[in-house]
C-alpha cells in the first residue's frame, strides 16, 4: 500500500487554522502577513481586511511604545514570553489579551518577521477585579465574616473576625469553627454544614 508523503506545511497550517488562540504574523515593516480564524473572532477583522494592514491596526496609541520595544527585542532574536497587554477590536473597543511573540526565520536562519500568539483574557481580568473588590469589602466591613468548608474548617477570616474572636487569620484558618463556640454550643453549627458556608457576625452579637 503506497504511503503519502508527510506535508509539514499543510500540517502546520491546519494547526494554525484550528487554534483557539489568535495567531498572526508581521513582516519587518510591521505589516500583517497572516491572520487566522481565532484572530478574526477576537479582533473582529476578517483575514482579507487585516492582511496587508499595519500591525498598529489593533494596537492602542498608549501601547505603541510597548509594541516597539517588543518588536526590537524579537528582531534581535529574543522571543518574548507571555505578557498581558491591551489590543483594539474593529469596533474600537479594547480587549485584554495575553500575548507571546517569537521571530520568524527563513531557510537561511534570517529573521524575516514576527509570529504573535494571543488569547482574550478579558473574562479572567474581570473576575480578578471582582474578587479584589469583594475582598476589599470583606476586609473593610465591621462585621466578622468567616468562610467554612463542609467539614466546618475555617477557610476565610477577616479583620473584624480577628477583633471579635481574638484569633489572627493565621491562627484561625485551618481550625474548626468550634474555636469560636462556647463549650455548651460545640454542635450548634453542624446542622447547616452541607456545603461551603459564609458566616457573618456583627459586633453586637
């Protein structure tokens, strides 16, 4: 049975086309030379619209100096690992991305362009911002807020809990919630510990 010759170029092309990450390339002049379907989804431009355009098409003005520094580093032969930055969509909105860049070389080993791989991290950034806001609220409240796992082990302990119960967070986290209960009420909390629990106590209790 005859064997088919392996087509490396076709194989690499299939990987680029099916990737969930935007994979684009630019030449020495900063002109976009390739643009995969994920780039279309993230940035809103079709390949026909993007290829042949300057890479500044998707770079906000306040990130141009950063981009120039990255370009110089890559053309000096030094790949750039993942870093967080901002890009522009076709509709003008900004998108948070995680991006890596590496040199493209010809058969002689000369650097002829830059390959960039990026992914949309907007959801992750929004979730992190929300978590930071909630953490700030928890830390600033006058109410003691305690997080428990299903076994009744303390997982979170804010400053108001430190003031109310006298234990620092380092002392309390990992301990049983029973450390906050008088001896005659040691089983009081067990009835509702069927999942993660957040307890809130005011200083007047």
